[in-house]
């Protein structure tokens, strides 16, 4: 638990002061600050302004770092999380964020089937067991998209139906199957517009290794598609 707390320490200060109760799933699903800031920089480099959808927003912690020229919309299946996100964003001056109670995988879409978003961000819950598996390959392993707590392939297909130019960023565990990423690229019909960005972090409590160098490990991957990927490839 301390490892998750360290990754979110700045956000947790505001959450604590607002007396927001963190549910169990959010402890493991809340986007770490470093990852959220990295995502925001990538979106800003690709777009001066635009409409951004976080399909699994939780407390909206990834939306917080987006540029103020980007209008953000967050979806979640929990009304309590959306209320918490609204309070947190209001505290931090994020007045241009909206929140929708919706199931981004199994529910009826609240958006018309047309490319209305400039960017769709996917961060489906991984599940605690996957995060704790330190013996998995550092980058790309055997974990499949359909083994997440929601079906990751269905989430991607639904995102494709509402985003312009395949501009999807997908935050996934480090051991995700490389073959699944290739299948997602094929769905975009342009495998040249895909880039994987590894997010590494230092974990001083990792007792499975002895040296500090080994404790600095990849914790997750963001897979960028479309114009988001172009900035890394060109």
C-alpha cells in the first residue's frame, strides 16, 4: 500500500483535505502523478486545443494535468467517484471538466457513433494481482487484454468509434501481451502509428531484488496511436 501511496502523494494531500474516501479499487487504479503528467505533455504536443475523453476516469486524476486549452470529459460507473472528481477538480481550478455516469465497455454509449473526440484515454482497472506480479517480464509478457477487470479489446473498439484519426492513449500493465498490442494496431489499419512508452519508477520496498538499480523498474506502459504516436516516431 505504501508503494501506491508514494506514487500519488501530491494528489492524496488534496483528497485527504477534501475528506474523500478512497475505495479499494481506486487505490490500485488511480493514475500516478508522473504518468498523468507524461500523458498530458504528450497530448499538449499533439494538440493546442481539443476535446479529451477519459473513459475510465475514477477521480479524474489523469484529467487534472491536461492543458487548460483541452476540454476534458470523464466517464465512470461510480457516481461517488464522479462526485469526488468534481470536488477535486474544483479545488484545483479545473472548471472546464465535465463528468458522465456511464459504462464505457458494457453500457449503451452516451455518445453518437461518430468521431467527436480529439483524444480518448483508456485506463481500465488492471486488478491488484497483476500489479503485484514482480516476476513478470519487465516489458511485454503474457497478460492479455481480456484478462483485465474489463475487456480491453472491447474498450478499444468502442473508443475507435468516437475518436478522430485513431488518437487513443492506452495505459496498461507492463506485462501486457505484445501480440494484443499488434492486434489493436491492426484495428487502426495503420501499424506505423503506434508507439509504446514505458513508465519506470523506483520502489525501495521491493525485497525481491538487492540492488537499487534493480529496484528501478517499469511499472506500466502507455500505448499511443494515431497522431499521438507520430510525435514519437517522426
